[in-house]
């Protein structure tokens, strides 16, 4: 099979998480490239950049032994990528100062402002130099690229944001998927308590029989659980969640208070 490469698009954090899982399952770099729809050299470069040395300490017969091994770490790879991006070509606005990014995150996460409100207030009150304030579309792009701590799930108004023509008629058979995200308890939005999770599926190369990653992120700690499932349909997702419930056992009520999809 010929790999159809994705040109002009850098690897995302989700793709790096998939690479880490596939490496643990002993996939070759070429097989990983096929799964993600990338050229093999891109995967080779990524794994070289993200490979780190780790130490495992073991005690035996009263003596301590240190063992070193190398492993691909997606977080280290993403940090190296972000650092390289700062140094190449024209520096993006988000890399010029952390002040605006941190302030924007605070307004959107703690005060539930929309990106439009963040940009409007920043300009109106002259809170930052003009060179540090992006346009609203750019701020949305930063969120999509996971440059900020804010995620799309944190933006309740984005579900209603329509960037396409208003002449398109909404389908009349849209299913009701349950309570709106806007109805979540305040404890979920303020991140004051542990146990509130967000669940999503991540799809790599879109082939018929490809596996899917199910991700669960805990809102207070940002701790993530990533599971490999057979597809994005309801049955494999339900089976994966059921396996988590079984593992949690008696700790289930304290570990999983709410799950938002």
C-alpha cells in the first residue's frame, strides 16, 4: 500500500500520543507512518527528537541496581517541537510572551469568557501591546493546536459557532445526545474537585479497520487515560468505559463523578 502523506501539516499532540502507544506495541516506524498517513521520514525524525533516557532502580539482596533504557516520550517530543518552532522563521505571537496566553487562559477557564470577549477586552483596555494580541480566528486556532491550556470542551459557545453559510438548513432529524455541556455543575467548571472527566475519541489514518483511541482527561489534574478500542461506535466505547468501572471497583464514586463527551 502507498502511504498518502499529509503535506504542510505538523504532527499534533494527539498523533504523538498515538505514536507512543504504537511504539509500546512494537510497531515499526514504517508501520506507524502507514497508520497515521505520514511519510516514514517524518516518523523517524519525530521518534529521534522525542526519545529520552529513563532509569529504573531495582533492589536485590540488599544492593541497589540502576538500569537505563530509552523510550519515546510524547511530552518531551512536543516540548522539543515547540522550542524549535520558536527559533525558526518569523516567531508567532504566542511565543513572544507568556503574559497574554496566561491571561487568556485565566479568562476562558476561570471566568468562562469566549475568545471573542478575550480579544475585545484586551484591545479595549490596552492590556497588552498590539503585537501580542491575535485576532479571534487566530486564538481559536491556538486552542485547536493545543497551544493554550483551554480546550474546545471548555468553550460552551463554540458548539454554536457557525463559520459556514447561514443558507444551509439544519437537518430536522438531529438526535438529542443528552444534557447540554452548559448544564454541568459549577464544581466541574471551577475544577475545585477531583473526578470530573472529559471523554473523546481520536482517529488516526481513516481506514476501515483501523483502531481508535479513547481518551479521558480529568479536569482538575489534567491526568489522561488513553485506551485502544476497536472503533468509534457506541459498543466499543461502552465496553471500554465498563472496563474502567470494573477496574475502579469500590473507588468508582470518588474517581469518576461526571464524564462529559
